[in-house]
């Protein structure tokens, strides 16, 4: 009964009600778009890092992450590789030799990270082979090297040019090699493109006199969400005193924190937009109360309790909030869904976005938790906005209210 009365009361002044519902709709659309854009932005930062170089999980010698020394190679890599191969949850893996060194050309030099890889394995755990803009990915030949376009520009080199690489060996001497550039890549991260180079694992081992040593195993499961499971399984089989098994969450804690903070910050955005709506709701409901003083007086005089009048007014606000929120979610989703596939081209900010590792096209992402939070938060806030007008209504004296003109 009260709900039916509340619904009828809303449409007694259609223009005013439509304006309030419209303000709720606009607020909800803004929330959905901001939530989708910010979620897509931070997830692209995270997943691009995973796809370029990190993988879903990694295995190193204990302490390698804190100190990437040439002496911190993995003990008994053959044993580790057999364990990896026997794990049914690990879909792909790659092994790497990693060293910090210097790459020089006739025009200059730059400090870089050397990555010695097995090309056919690396293709399954990173996207560098799909990021080639000039030349080709490593074929397995000796003294091949691929570098990022930022590094190529810095050294003023191109395809087929020779560069000299130098890095420390285990015994403290300097290992060097002449490489020929086979390819140039461009990823979504300008930092990566300016500081990482890839060569064949045998060439780097020969340069640094490493024999069959391995510094890193990179692992990919069917899905990144399985990373905690495979790290748990591997930790149970590998000694924690000798090895460290890390998921992408352990390797990229700041990015994970940013993803979580983005989710939390959207609650704050919801509240800010909701607070703005509260003032509109309060103003509208107060106008409604003052226009209906005589009506409330009559209802009180025939025995309607204050509690029911209070509920009727809050129901009116709740209905406005629910209707506006549902319409806003539908319209907002219809606006966002197309750009989740096509993306939003922000090439004008390409340099800045590249430094963040997102790429120049941002793909917003709708998420059910965000939509659910909005569906709950906004109607709740509209009800809060109606509490004061409802309180004013029940404080009216019936005799005074009936005579009110």
C-alpha cells in the first residue's frame, strides 16, 4: 500500500521527478565510465608487464630478486626443469640467463639487461616475438641480438649493424661479444624498450663463460589466476633454502596494490557523486513535503501513524534512486561495452602512456562487482537524502497542517 502511494506521489509532478531521476542517471553513467576506464587502465599496466617479460610465475636461486648477481645462478637447473615438465598445471615455460652489462655502438653506449633465451621456448611466455617492428625474432643462430626501438635510437643503430656487448663473468673478468642486430621490437613499455636486449642463450653463456647455468625459469599456466596454485605446488617440491618461487603478485607488488587501490577508490567516487545527489534529493523532497502539508495533516487526522508517513516519503526517494540507477547502468553499459572491444585511442598521450606501460589505446573493462556496488550505493544514498524531509513531515501538527494554505 505504502509503495503504491509512493509511486503515485512521484508522478504527481512529472517534470521535477524526471529531473531528479535524470541527475541520478547522469551520476551513475559517470561512475560506470570512470570505473571501467580506471579498471582497464591499471589492468593493462599489470597484464602488459606479465606478457612482456614476467610471466605468471618465476623460479630463481634464493635471493636472486634482491641481488641479480652473476653468481646467483639456479642450483641443479636440470632437476628444476624436470619438475616443471612434470607439473600438469604449467602449460609453457622458458629458461633464461640474465646479466646486467653494457651495449656499445660507434655512436654511443648504454647500460642494459642481457637476456639469453631459447627462442622457441620464449615465444610461449612473452609477446616480444609479436612486437617486432623491424627484422625478425631470434632464430637460434650465434651472435644474434634483438633490441628495443628506444635503445636503437639511443645507439643510432639499425638492422644488420654490429654492436658490442660487455658484462662481468663469475670470476670477475669482463666478457665481451660482437653481435649483429637481427630485429628491433616495440612493446607497450618504453622503459623495457630502452633497457632490455635478447640474444640466444648459448651465445650469452659463451660470452660469460657460464657453461649450462640458468638464472631464471619463467612459467605460464592456462590462466594467470592459476599462478598461486602452481607456485604452491612448486614450493612443496623445491627447497626454500635454495630456491625462490614467485608468482606475478610477488614480483609486481606495487602494480597489484594499484589494482586493489583502484577498486577501493571507486567506492570513494561513488560516495562523492552520491553526496552531490543527496543535496538534490533533499531539496526536491523538502519541496514535495511543503507542497503536501495539508495532505499530511489529513492523513494524520484520520489515524495514519508517523512511521508510515516517514516510510512513504523514503519509499519515494528509494524508487527514484532505483529507477535512476537501473536506467543509468543500462545506458552506461551500452556506452562502455563497444569501447571495451575497440578501445579508446589516446595517441596524443602516447609517450606518457608508454612510460606507464599501458600502450596508447586503453580498453575499459566493465566489472560485475562495480555495477553491483553502484546498484546498492546510489539508492541507499537517495534514501539518506530523504530522511530529513521525512522527519520534517512527521513533526507537523495535524491541526496546523490542515489549515495550512
